């Protein structure tokens, strides 16, 4: 199975609001050349992509549990949980459930999708979904209009360091485990870097 087939095989068409590769997705103003420069800056290489794919089964087996563990952190901190609340101040459970499915799919996409134009475009879309331009739009929700950038950035440690526990006990050598942790940290950093773009004033990103 090639890279494209692998990615397709993990992407059910039925996820509500999942617009990867669809006309609804934003088009990224970042060029592929700029993106390669960001990759180089983060120390990302094709070897990282291969490592994530080599251990893709770990992500397939655990994507839901990973997402639930990250979301438990959000749920336990009122200053994070409130971005999922409806105007009555209660969690919007329908919104949360829909986002959860796309978040689980993101874990698989981060492992299997090639970093091409379609991937780049969907990173712009995910960034926009965290800011007023598109937050709430996909699910017709009425929660606050932005996830403040400070939390998007700070949360990266939860998604990287907080995910190590899923990589151990899988029979990997110390060296391979380190490579996997590094590749996962780099991909998360890359995603968040691209998602930060819509937050930043023209010319400053
Ligand atoms: C490392 C940090 C983060 C990652 C990896 C992440 C990942 C994601 C993903 C994959 C989606 C769904 C994208 C799609 O629609 O296909 C999403 C949406 C969302 N995330 Fe984040 N996120 C992060 C930080 C945060 C934080 C800190 C909050 C709030 C405390 C947050 C709140 C939301 C909300 C409310 C949505 C839905 C936005 C909408 O479409 O209305 N995210 N996130």
C-alpha cells in the first residue's frame, strides 16, 4: 500500500465536518516552499514521516484513548473547558462529540498523510476553526468565538509529552522509541505552527 492509500484507508467519509481534501476546506496562503522551510526549521525530515508510518498501528490502536486523555486535561481546567460551552454556560455535548471524531482522525492523518498541498490546506482550515473566522461554523455551535492562541501553544506539551505513555510497552528498542517520540513531537509542532497563522497580523507570521 502506498502513502496515499494508507491515508485513505484510515479516513472514513462519514465524519461530520471533516473537510480534508474537500472544496469546503480553506486554501493555505503558505506556499509549499515556505512549508518545507518550516519543516527544516523544526528538524522534520522524511525519516520522521517513515517512523510515524512504521508505528502507525500504535496510533490506530490508541487514537481514541489519546484524544480522550488530552480532552480530559481540557475538561479538568475551567479556563480551557469554557471554549466548549454553549451560551448557558454548559458544555455543548453535541459539539464536543463531533469535534472528538475529527480530532481522532487528525491523529491518523498526522501519521499517514503526506505533507502535500491538500494537507497544507487542511492545516489552514484547522487553524481557522480555532479563531472567529470559522470557530462554531462547521457544527452550527454557539460557543465562544475563539480558542486563545496562548492555550493552543501551551497545550502542545500535553499532546507530545503526555502521549509517551502510549509508546512504551510496545516492544520498541530505546533508540526506536526515542525516534518515535521525536517524530511525534516534530509533527505536533509543525501542525501548531501552521495553525497559528490565522491568529497573527499580516506580515508578522
Ligand atoms: C496541541 C494543541 C491542540 C491540538 C493538537 C488540537 C487539535 C484539534 C483538532 C484536530 C480539531 C478538529 C479539526 C477539524 O475540524 O478537522 C480541533 C478543533 C477544536 N479545538 Fe483544538 N487543538 C489543540 C488545542 C486546543 C485547545 C487548547 C482548545 C481549547 C481549550 C481547543 C479547542 C478546540 C475547539 C473548540 C475545536 C472546534 C472548533 C470548531 O470547529 O468550532 N483546541 N482541535
